[in-house]
C-alpha cells in the first residue's frame, strides 16, 4: 500500500489529547493532492499498550481534492497488532479554518476534530475516550505515540554487486531507509546457483537472479521483495606463494595464445579482459570499469606499482598499499571515485594520513584522492614537495592552503580542480611545473606571497619574477579582454587552458614566433586576436592573426563563427591555423598555394569549403582537413579540382565530402 492523504481521505485518529502529526507516524509516502488512497498511521495506546494501525478511507468518491466538505462519507479501520480490524463509519460533520470534524454514525455525541495544513495533519482531538464501532462496542482512542513502535516502510535495497567470480559471493544489501522498521533480508536464488544465508555459490559463468525479501517490510502486513541479476565471470584459482590469484587470458591485440598470469591483488568485484603480471610490475586493462570497487595490494609481493591507466578506474573507491611496495608512479590520479589511499604500517617508503598518500617522512604529498570528502584541505606543515598530478581532477575542492614549507609544485599538480577558486603561492616556492593550475574553471586569481624570489602575480595572473614567462591565466578571472605585456616572451604550456570567457587578446611585442602563440588554441571563446602596435612579427585584420607581411594566415579565433574568405595576398595557411574553429564555411582564393598540416583540424562545424584555384598535391598536406576532402579535391575534374565541396556535421575523420555540380 502507499500513503496518500489528499482529499479528506486518509487520516489517523486518536486521543483525548491534541496530538501533533508526528505523534501518529504516517507510514507511507505521498501522492499529488488530487489523488486518493487510504492513509495509514501507527499509534500506541498508553493505557493498555495496544498498538494500532489507523486507516481512514473515503467511501463516496474515488479521487477528490483534499478539501473535505460536510456530508463526505468515510470508513475508519482500526487494526491491532493481533490483526483484528474494527470498523466505524460516519460523515464529515463540518469544515472551516483548516479544521474538519468526523462524526461516527453510531454515536452522534462522539466526534473527532482534525486540524490540517495543506495535506499534513497538525493535530487530532477526540471528544470522547472511545470510538464507537459499527454493530456496537468501542475501541479506546490511542493515547500518546511510542516512537519506537512507529512503522517505517522499506523503500529500496542497494549495494548488491552486479557481478562476481565463479565460486562464492557475499551479498551485503543495504536497506533504505536506515530506520526502516524491518530490515532483515532473506536471500533466495533460482536454478543454476545455491545460497546459504547471504552467501551465493555458483559453479559456472552466466547470470543468476537472486531475490531479497524483507518480511512485513512494505507494510505491517506485506513483504518487500526485490530481484537482482548478477553476472558471474570466470573464477580465479589460488597459486603458490603469496600471489593471490591466477587467471587464463587471451591477448587478442598481440595475437598471443592464452597464457597464465599470476595476480597478487585482492579485488572486490572485478571484471577485466587483459592482465599482465610480474613480481615487480603490473599492468591491466578493463572490460567494464564500473565493476571495480577497491584495490588491495597489502598481501602482495609487488615492489612497484606503475603503468596503470588510471582513467580505466573511475569507480575505484579505495586503495591499500602493501609493505613490499617501494616505488609508486603517479598512477592513482583522476580516479574519480577514489576516497582514500591507505598504506600498511610496515611500509618503509610510503605513509598515508586521512587517506592522502605521502612519502614516508611526509615531505612529499604524492596523491590526494579525487573523491575525498571535504571542500577544503590544508597541506600539513613540513611538506616540501607537491608531486606532479597530486591533486589532478579533485573536482570537489574549493580551497587548498599551501604551507610555507613547500618549495616545489609539480606538473599538473592541481590540473582540472574545477571548483578551486583561488590559491596563494608561499614565499618559499622556487619551482612550479607546467599546467600546475590549468583548466581550473572556477579559479579567479593566483596570489604570490611577499618575499618569493622566483614568482610574482599581477591582477591574479601568475608570472615568473621577471615577467618574461606567463605561467597561468586563471580561467575564471573577470574580464573578457587581456593584453600580454611586452616583457613576456614565453607562454607556458596550457597557461590559458579553460579560459572560455576571454573573447579578445592582444599579443605583446615579446612573442615573435609562431610557436610562442600556440596558447591561442586554448582560448576557445576568442573572437578577436590583436597585436601590439609596431609588432615586429605579427599583424591582425578583422581579429585574424597574420605574419607581418600578411602573406601567411597564422591563427583564426576559435570562437568566431559564420563564413570567412581568406584575403587576397595570403599564399599560405599555417599549420593549425583554423584548428578547433567554429566556422561553417570558408573560401580559399586562387592566391593560396600552400595549406599546411592540420590547418583545419577538428573544425566540426565546417561543412562547406570553396577552392577558387589549383593547389599542387605536395603543397596540400595530408591532414589539412577532416574527412576525405583532400582526396576529393585532388581527384581529376569534374569530380575534383576547383569548386565547392560540402559535407554534414559534425565533421569527423570519416566524413565524406561531395563536390557541388
């Protein structure tokens, strides 16, 4: 049964005293006020200790608005724990000011007043200590609520694994809500498997269906049941020594025959298709990464954990490092569900605190789990190095405090910390790696503490001390325009990554080579590129960047849309010049004689290209366009050559271009 108190419909009854709605607990969930089903309450009689399930049902209408009216009929059912239902019928006597009165038909003198707010009962008052019953007799009105006896229905069972290896599998279901009255799960299984208690035993691969039953879990008299389909994967068999398991796998990529691979890991609910193993190294790839829950190295003899493709482990929640491990590459970064990394106490090289991985003496922070709880973190004083990728992909962090003891921040250390709003570089930091704060979409400013001899910041932008290198432009920095000062002759890798809000940028005089302006690929919102006056190497027109002589188109802004005709005088389209652009069409005039590699790379919306002249094949580099456009153009006329070619979007490597008649 489900809850519903919509119309005058379902209500619980009670006591001589005014009882709050909480006093008689509603034991079922609700529907919209226009729907109607009986409403149930669980109350306890303080006089004789009897528990009652009280149900009020409308007998004259199937579905009504909540507002009751005089004359509406009801049926009151009172059921004790013994299961003996007692009934009383009557009508709504009156309704006003959010209060209505029920009058049993067998005793006009006994009434029950109910006060409501919306569809919630706020109080119930009885004018008599007893409720008259049809056919004679009475039931004493329940008194005060006994919360321990209030019935709470089961709404779900979660946490049952979707797969497991042939053999035994423990089923530890989680009953929701946690305060459900009845929570004992009885497990049963169909053919093809056996179950004892909560331990499932299988002998072959395939799927089995298990059923979880909670007696009187749905209502005080109705069981709750739920079926689960579990995929059974090949078994693991124990091998010699302290290597945990052995599995026969077939490496299709290298055309190897099936070979045995010893596995020194304890996986909980694992499924994979490739596994390579030695005593000191490990590598594996997954078929279904969602199956992973934890990685336990504590019983292994591994000395190294490296070469793991962590992007294959989005649902690893915990890692345990064993005593024998003496080398860990930065392999656990970006494990999006990882909440903790633990280290066995006897390990000589590593330790952990609060689930964060450090070297043994805690001078190097190696990895902060991506899904660790908490929005802020203070790095312990004494840490001198934040290793590369240490906070990579920690999307829940809004703030990190770096102590004065830190001197080095590694490559990608805080890459893609999407909620990180600000950071202060301490005075002792002498080394900041590439992309340390890149792609942090909420980062508004990077501040450098006074006294730092290597770095400085200006208006939240991070530079080296001489401001010859721009290290990081905060992606969420206010303002849509930015001028690179003339002293800057280098832009660090991914310095502008994630800066979608920049629409206009001015190139300073210090940036003189095409390589020096590669950062423009990172500014996806740019609609205009300008240059400093009298720049020695570049010029711009209409927001497009050219070399000084304007015979080479160097960079077209990625955020600029619509159509574009390359100007007369341009003979070369530079490598990547239109890369990632949002152009819909482009016209290439006959003055263009050279198109470099990747000139129109990843232009997913470019569906129309017009060639007005002949380009020699060797001057039309292989990967200039997506799809087969180059091949089609170099085909002899009438199928190829001068003309307009079209395809459909999104454009890809598989796109087929067609020349218009």
